[in-house]
C-alpha cells in the first residue's frame, strides 16, 4: 500500500499539520517536529513532504528556501506544484488572510 500525505489546517489558530498515513504508519507533523535532514531543513511556517526529490524533479526544499519569506499562494500553485510530475499529486494551497483555497 502506498503512503498518503494529507494536509490539515485551522484558520482559527493559523496552524497546519501534515499527516503521513500508510498501512503501518500514522504520523502527524508540523513545522517543528517533521524529521528534518541536512537536505530538507526546518523553516518556520513551512512543512513539505520530499517525495520526488530522487527522481530528477526540482527539490521542493531548495525552491521553498529560495523564496522563503515571500511565498504566495499563486507561486505555490503555478510554480512549485507545477515543477513536479503529475499523476500522483494533488496540492492544496491555503491563504487564511484572504480566505483563499487553490488546488493543483
């Protein structure tokens, strides 16, 4: 069985959780407790699952780090999500201030 990664957010307290679910695992991560590595380091307010970095796609962490502090929902949807292969990814981007949801 393949892992499923689901993001859950809360507009009232401005939080986000990344859930990693599979037959043998159920993990809940945020921007503080994700198992960060030297390649995928911690950034306040950012959580991403590095699932395609080994297949020639641009590294999410590198792209996020290059734009950290100025990440907007349009950039995430139109550039970041589009930089990865299609067929196995559904990405949702939330902007709580604008009450906006974008799907890719």
